């Protein structure tokens, strides 16, 4: 000890000058002395420490646990250095909390026993601040994640994300922009703060803008100071708002840019890896939620279409049975003595025309419900293109010019005529929509390679980006405004061409227009000779043809029987598959089985045909139906090996179908 030195004064000065908060506490937890650093850290005035206990500095949530710890420590006082616990929190006088480290040092030789508590606020440590900030960001992302799971309306999430970003980053505002389907414009989807900074109108997606730059390079873009920015021009609206800094992060959906999230501040803002990762996490959550919402909407849409399809398909099937009765009886009536040349003939002809128009209507219903089986036939595609072009010239915008180019000696096509025309019309309508101000719509046909014929439809419209072109044939994908397209047009074309044993080629680029080329099988006379000859005349049916007719509708059975009588065909009739099988077991002397597909509650016509041909492999089969999804095999593409006669039909159509069935190869 130095002579003449006031040790007590030195100790008091050390206590007062120490940078950490120091508290002198007795065994009851009463605070006897506090230094200025304690007052500054915990917010108490010097006189407020008198009579205060350490319990006042403990948060309510841990007060009971702390009381037990203090009791245990009082029984066995011991030094405890700082750094042994990193999760300590002290309660300040205003109720707020601060993260701290605490060291405890029992004073030797004092009565009653005293303890010095050294408290250090660690909230200002860089690593602690970073950890706290990361925890804050993580908590914000977790909140948005819970909303993404619970919210059924994606709009709620769209509104929440900019608000969460602005709040977590402590910036002046945040904006969520959606990329328009054309890829040329951005439109505000939601915002928080900075009213009108991006405007309510569509923004051009230019590469020389901060938005376009971020979307083009597909990575976050940071503007630390707009005053020093040289990559792109500062928007006037930003200047009016006094913005200093911005961060723009692209929003993607399965690798395709669909928008961006931008945060703006009137001061320099933190823009490190943690902030970028936080904004990307918000964008990923939003993207996943939007994908889910779109998938759910597409599924609901698909289920609605399927329900409507089942309804319309069933109605059309029943209606076709009625039309078979009406049309068949009209044809029989027209052939009765005394009708031809009389006033009744005109009435019969008029009713027949109406029945045929009704049949065309049911065909459209069946096409919509996807229950129409393809009937490949010889098609003069050049003549079809000219006919379609004439129709389009009368119905499309006059600013759309139409041309047709048919290669000389181009071979005919083997496909379903109605479905091919519908596919070409579908492509033409898409082309029209891509040419808002008019343009050129071109049809062409030429002989292709590998026994195919190439039909191309080209337009001079806006064209497709790589992302749109890659998804063009996906079901439900559309670039049209909501309510303007189902997204099923090109996917239906693709399905038809694939089922027809062909391929589809799509060539498009922004500003270059679009060309869709259908490569379809060519018609080969050698393979189709049986069908061509069979359709020529009913007299080419064998004279002693014996047939088993199976039809559950009595009136339809009667009409078809009348046709068979007129064709000179001997037949027996059954109302269902079970009766037919019993008849075959009993008599069995028959050349051809003519059966409807839908035969009521028992076996279907397709099952009957299989069983009958197992019994007699040489038995020929002709199926009838208003619609027949059952004709498709499990892979959805391969047709069963039997001819199909669509109802309603005429007597000549029945005769031609019978001839084709008789000329077909045996059971396979």
C-alpha cells in the first residue's frame, strides 16, 4: 500500500469510472450501490436505485427461475465470469429489454456477505447485432410463411410481402411489380409506403431501367446511391420522392421471371448478403404460394371442365340415340311408296336436314367433352385450307390479310377431318390475337419427310419469348388476360396431332411472329383400299351375310334392323351382352357382330366383342356409339382393333361401315 494514498477514494473512483454497469448487492438481492454506467444502461436515476432489488431488473418470464438461482447462489457464492451465458436479458426501467452478459464476484470478508454484479450490454456488439438482425429477418420470413400456408387468397400475401419487407429493413417503402404476360410491361401488384413511387400505370420493361436490368440479369440489383448511379437513369418519380437507395430482387416461377420486389429508402440502407437473402426468401415464399394458388385454380378448372364434359357427353350420347331413331325413321319414310314426288317429301327432307344439324350440334358437344373418337379419313388438305381461309376472311378483322400456299401434287392427309379443321382454326385464332393491329396470316401445305404432310400456319404477330414457347403446349398455360383464354387451345392441338401419329413444331421469337407446323401421316391408297371400296355401294356386301345386332335401346334396335332388312342382311337381335353371348353359345352361326358400346348395366360392347372373338377368332366386329371414350386403350392413344360407326347414321353409312368391318384383318 502506497503511503499517503487514499485507497478508499481510489476504489470509489474506479467503481464510478468503470465502463460496465456495476451493482453492489446483498444476500437479499437489495441493490446497495450502482455506478453511472448502470444508470445509463438500465435507465434508472441515481436516487431510484435506493431500495430497488435485482428482481426489478429481471424480465417477468424468467423471474421465478431467477429467484431459485439467486437462492442457490446465496448458499454457495462463487465467482462467475462473463461469457458463460449468451442468452441473458435485463429489464430496463421503461420496461424494454437489453441483451447482457453478467459477471458475479463475491466480496471476501464482508458482513453481511456482498456480491458485485458487473453487467455489460452486448446489443452493440457487431456479431450480436448481426445475429439479432438475422433473427429478426428469420422471424419475418416465418410470419410470411405461416400466412402463405393459411391464406387461401393470394392477394392477402401479395399485400403482406411489401409491408413485411419495408418493416423489417426499416426503409421508406416497398413495391411488388408483376410482369405482364407479354413480357413487355410491369404493373404494380401491391405496395407499402411511398405512395405513387412506381405509379398505377404499366411500366415499360426496358433494359436501361433498374427493373429491366434486374430481370434481364436474373439477379438482385443494388443501388447504394442514386446520385452516383451510372448504369441506368433515375426515374423522375424517385427524384420527387427524394429516394437515395434501392434494392430490386426478381420474382421467379420455375425459372421464369414473373415480377420483382423493390425496396426504397430516403437514406443509405443496409444492402449486404443478409438483406439480399431476406428479400430472396420473401420472393421464394411468394412464388411458391402463387404456384400453389395457380395449381389449385387449374385443378378446380380441370375438375369443372371434366364435370361439364361428363354432363354434355352423356346428354349428347342420349341425344344421338334419339336422333338415330328420328333420322332413321325419316329415311325409311322417305323411301315409302307415295312419299316421293308428293308434298310430304319436302316435309321429310326438311325434317332430315334439321336432324342432321342437330347431329352436328351433338358432335360439337362431344368434341368439347373430349368424348369423340377420331375417325381418320382421306383429306384434301389443300381444299380444306382454301375453305377455312374463305371463312376466316369473312369473320376476322379486315386488317388481317390471309394467304394460302399449296404445293403442287401434295399428297392427301390421313386424319380426322373435323378435328383437323378445329386444330387449324384454334391456331388461327391464336394468331389473330397475336396481331392486335392486323398483319399477315399464312397457311401452307407441302409434302414432308417419312410419309408425312406438313401443314403450317404462320402469323406476323408479336411472337413468343423462349419461356412462353417452352410452355406453349402445357394445359392451362395462357398469356391472355384472365377470362380471355382457357389455356387448352394448343394443348388440344398437340393431343390431336399426337393421337393422329404426327408431331407438332413451334417456331417463334419476339418480334418475328409465330409458325405452327403440323406433321401428319399421308394417305396411302394401298392401305386404305378396303375402306374406299366398301363405301362405294351397299350391293358389295356379301349376299348371305349373317349378323348379330346388339342394342339396348329398343327403338334404335328397330331402326337399325330396318336398315339391315333393306340391305338384304339376315340378322338376329339381342338387347344386351348377356343375351348376345347366350345366343352365340346356342346358335353361333354368324359372320359379324354389330354392337353398341354402352349396353346398360351389364357388360359393355367392347367386352362383348373380346369374348365373342375369343370364341370365334374369325368373327368380324363393328361397334356403334354416340361417343366412345372406352375405345381408347390404357395409354390413351392406341385404338382398339374394331371399326366404329357413329350414331346417328344413314343406311348408306351403315352399309359402308359393315363393308369396312368385313374387310378388316381378323382378331388381334
